[in-house]
C-alpha cells in the first residue's frame, strides 16, 4: 500500500499547482510518498491519486457546530480521583461545572468530560460509577451553557446515559474496539465521534509497546475504524481522528507521529491532538511536574496546527488560546 503525506505550507505566495489542505488556509505543492517496502520520495501534488487528493483537500464541514476553518480548543474536564495531572480536582459537580464555564470563558470551544482515568496503569471503572461521576456534571453544565460537550468513554452504557444528559459527541480512547455496542449507539443517536488509536488498554499499554512502522500502523488502524463506523451510518466528516499520543507509544513513537501527522488528512476527517502535560513533554522539556508543562504542550500544539490539525485537547485553556491568537496574528 502507498501513503501520501502532504508537505504543508502557509502564506499567500502559492506556487502553481498548490492545493488547499482540508479546504483551509494551509496548502501543499508536494507530498511525500510512503511505503512499507520502498524508500520514501517526493512528488508534485498533481501526481497524488485523485481519491487521496480529494480527501486531502476537501473542505471539512462544521463538527458539533464548530467551524473547522479555525483551530478549536478542547478543554479537558476529568471528574476522576486518579487522572495523572488533575485527579480529584473536580469531584464536586458544582466545582466541575464552574471549571467548565471558566474554560469556556478562557476560550474553550468544546468541553471533554471523562469519568474514567486512562493514564498508564489505570484500572477499569464500573459503568455505574462512571455514570455517577459524569452525568450530573453534564446535565448541570447543559442547563447553563450551550457549549458542545464530549463524553470521554469506552462504554455504550455510559455514552447512552450521558448523551441523554446533554453530551454532544462521543470520544472513545479505544477507537471503538472496547465495546462493540458503542459504535452502533453513536450511529443511531446521530452524534459525531472521535476515534483514537491506543495499543493495549490503559493498565498495560506502556509495557514495551512496539510497531512495525508506527506512523503507518496507526494510520491503517484509524482507516479501518473510520470505514467500519461509516458502514454502520456515521458520516466520515463527522468522525474526528486522534493518533493517541502516549497511548501505547514510546517517546520515539510519539515524535514519529507528530512529525508525520499531516499524513492523517488523507482519511478525509478532522484531526484532534491530545498531548497536554504528557510524560514525553516532561522528559524532553525537563519538567517532572505535570501541571508545569503548559509551555511544552503549547509548543507541540502549535507545531501541529501548522500541519493542519483542527483540534487541540488541553488542560491549560487560557494559555493555549492566547498562544493560538498570537500564532494566527504572526502568520
């Protein structure tokens, strides 16, 4: 199989033959051709096969009411006792709702609410406990705000309860592989979804992860899951894909995915990146304290926006939103 990674550029001085990326302001005039069997090489954009070119260049319509011609900030709201950087901060539903409203005021376009930690080594939480943690917060937030709300869950029972409470979309860190009923539920509800790649489950995923080619392996997994969801009625342009940085990946795997992330535009879906405060940022940035990793998280996020990524999932909303405004101004 052959893969095509657009070599993304920005600016008004576009050469003849340049192609818009995902219908936005970025563009590419050449693409890197990748294969598992032969060395990579560069070709003009005009030589990319039509079906791939259409997906690379096609306009991304609104997603959960959000305009994808602009970067979107996803605020993380964990209502768990054991998440890696904010566990226990939002146990009280009133505190959680105030935190969500503050993130919206700071610039969050979407709030992602999770009731089960997926940090390395985390254990499975029963559906009933996860619902108890998330549904009241979602219901209370929906009563005072129309901000899109994502439920971060692997389980159909949790998704059903929280969609009823007011959630707008389903974000599954297992890529819809954990619970076979979750995909059909999302399709029947007609809600957008986020499909993430993870190797293994949270309890074991960082125990010697390995790949033949991490960039292509993750691409193939996401391509298969997008096709499966599309086959059961979820529209491709209502599927966000997430390469799953830190989920069953070494530092080197994470960097390979970040360097090649433009490849995933070939799936014809918006891309979400979640790197906020993660361990590899602490390692490279020499910052052991997770809550002090905003600068490194923002640096990686801006690099991803320059490759056309549409969503940044972050803890530090105000700092990220400020950085994006400056990034846009100087471009």
